[in-house]
C-alpha cells in the first residue's frame, strides 16, 4: 500500500494536489486529524474487501498541536508496518497567499481565532514545522498556477510510483526570486547571455537559434559538463538514502535562455541513467 500525505499552508494548493490524486484513482481523505491517522491506516489494511493500493490524506494545521509535534514519530511507526509513505508539503510566499485569499474571499482556518490573516499564516507555518522538516517533496507554488501544479503532481508523485528516484530539472530567473523547493541551485548568470543579441532576445533556450548560440560557447559546455559530473556522483548517494524526490534548479537572470537551455541538455544527459526525469521551466509557464 502507498500512502501519500498532502500537507502545507492554506492557499498553497493542497486541495488541487489531493483532487489530482483522486482523479488518478487514489482513495482520498481531506482534513483527517493527524491523531486518527494510525487508526485510519489500520482499518484500511484490515478491511474485509480488497484493500486500496493508493491512498492520499490531507493533513493541515487544524490537527491538534500536540499531534503535529509528534508527526515524525507517527510516520516512523507507520513505516515500520511496511507502508510506503510519501509526505508532500506545499507552501507559497506570504504576499502570494494573502493575494489568493483576497481573490477567492475564503477565510483562513486559523482566522477563526481572531488573528489577522498574515499572523494566521505565520502561525500555521510554525504549527506545521515538523511536517515540513519530514517532507519528501517540498513544493513552492508561489509562481505555479493550477494547471502547472496538477502536472507536477502527475509527473513527480503519480508517474514514478513506488520505485526509484524522481528527479526534476527546473529553470528559473533570479530576478523573479530563487525557488525555495530545490535540493540544488546552480547559478549560470556568468555565462554569455543571448538576451544581448537582438534577434535572440524574444526567443527561449528551446529555440534552435539560441541553442546554436549557446552550444558554440566553450564556457556553456564546461558548465554543463561540470554540473553533469557533480550530479552523476551525488544523485546515487541521495538514492541510497531512500529519497523519493530530488529537485535541481538552474538559474539565470530572466529564466528564458541560459537556464532553459542547460535544463534541457541536462535532462537529456540523465534520461538514460534515471527512470523518472522531468522538466519545469518556471518562467516560461
């Protein structure tokens, strides 16, 4: 049995993630109190009819604070029963969460205690600190729309199943903010920039003209070789620690040319070495 726990900040996309899993035939329960999770799993395992193969449970800050502090112990005890557990934690920047609540006119669950929205979000972040620390996959949805989040869940959580490591190569632009959901971040702003070639400026690192420009630059080839060799050594070490997910982010100034090109090339380098490799170009939508 595989159990996926979806947790994180309200407004970060937990419901979307859970619905995406439900669409893929996961048996889903939202807002299950954490203290009831062991009993729920026991009942699922011992049910008289065919047990569910894939289950997803939403856990949020409305669980008892004392239970949330025991999250690591509860999960460790369940894993001892040979249950494959993956913890997915979603978050977004404070300003983004406030904007989303304003647009949807929804109330934050902790504002019922009379807290202003920014303080409720920060309290929620603190309450879920233990869950975030134990997360197998940490997703920052600040720059992610609904369709992109669904695709990330399909590519990383559903597609790879229970076996092997899922690696995401992600391009981004530093001027739009550094992603907080990365295991490795490589800065390639030192490389020649196609932005300063007028004919290449409106294109991206996936266009043939930009690819040719960058492929002819010795430093670009050296950067690709250096990152590839580094990852070839270290990815197996992460895999030995039973990691499910690894996110590798490559950043240039705008996230349009150099980082996109290198992500595409690195993905090609690793497709034959890792079963599940996926790409995300954050600034290209």
